[in-house]
C-alpha cells in the first residue's frame, strides 16, 4: 500500500495554490494596473518671490518712448506698479504699506506710501528727487543709476495713485522743471 502524496493534505494544497494566485494578482494589480498614489495634492512651492504682485507677471510695459513722462496717465501708473513690484515691494510692501519682508529690521523703517507722511514733499518733483538722491542716513538709496528717468516717473505716478496723501502740484511748474531731470 503506497500513500498517495496528492491525497495527503489536498485541502491544504488547494488553499496554498489559491493564496499564491491571489497574491500574484494583487502584485500584478499594484505593479501594472493601479495608477499609483497621486501626490499632486502636495503643491510645489510657488516660484513667485514674496511681495511680488500679479502685475509683475504681465508683460512689462515699455515707457522708454513716452514723450512727457511727468504727465499723469493710467499707463504710466501701471508701468510704475510693475517696476515697483520688482524694485521696491521687498521693503515698502506689496501694497505700499511699508511692510515688506526686507524692511522689517530697518531703522528708519521703509515709509508707508499709502499713508504718505512725506519727508520731501510728496509732489511729483519731490518724489522724483527722492528717487534721484535717495534719503541719506536711511536704506532708501538713489535709483538714478538703476532705473531710467521714465521708469522713475512711472514709479512717481504709481505712488501717487495709491497714496491717501496725494499732494497737489502745479502742471506748469512740473513741466518746466521736469526736462532737467535725467
Ligand atoms: C532697502 C529698502 C528699500 C527699498 C528697496 C526701497 N526703499 Fe524707499 N524707503 C526706504 C526707507 C527706509 C525709507 C524711509 C527713509 C526715512 O524715513 O528717512 C524710504 C522712503 C521712501 C519714500 C518716502 C519719500 C519721502 O519724501 O518721504 C518713497 C517715496 C520711497 N521710499 C520710494 C521707493 C521706491 C519707489 C522704491 C523702489 C524703486 C523704494 N523706495 C525702494 C527703504 C527702501
């Protein structure tokens, strides 16, 4: 009498084969059919530097050909907003409230341009002089070398478009003195 090995534990063998089959199917499913865990919900860090406004993402407005840059216009203020986002927002804040990240530890603090407590007048020529000479004894430097005169005029118009203290000035006087600023 020989013992048939296949009959020895038939139930166990069937269970084993079935469980192997199921394992194999799970393996095939996870390896090839399942799309994997979606990690897209973890957003990549924004490439936009802090303090930069949306205007900077738009195509830059070229003001180099503007003939009378001292004349207020929407286009100049818009260009000024872009230049401001690139050069000034880190200190003066995205909205000009003097709360830019780079300005927090400065003394004196960057001016709140919306409030507009002006040291140098706040009229068009006064703001232009600040951009030309800076404010000695503070971290407000001269932008005469870094920015072209029309870009500085654009900044002047932008500042006057956001401030609550828009100081009145005389078109004729500005037009007369403006050409000497370069
Ligand atoms: C490194 C930081 C810093 C940057 C960048 C900077 N500023 Fe300033 N700004 C200051 C500080 C500080 C003051 C205040 C100085 C004081 O009170 O003596 C100031 C003051 C001013 C004032 C006040 C002028 C007045 O008459 O009182 C204006 C306007 C101004 N900044 C415009 C700008 C513009 C436009 C830019 C970009 C082209 C700019 N600033 C970039 C730090 C900065």
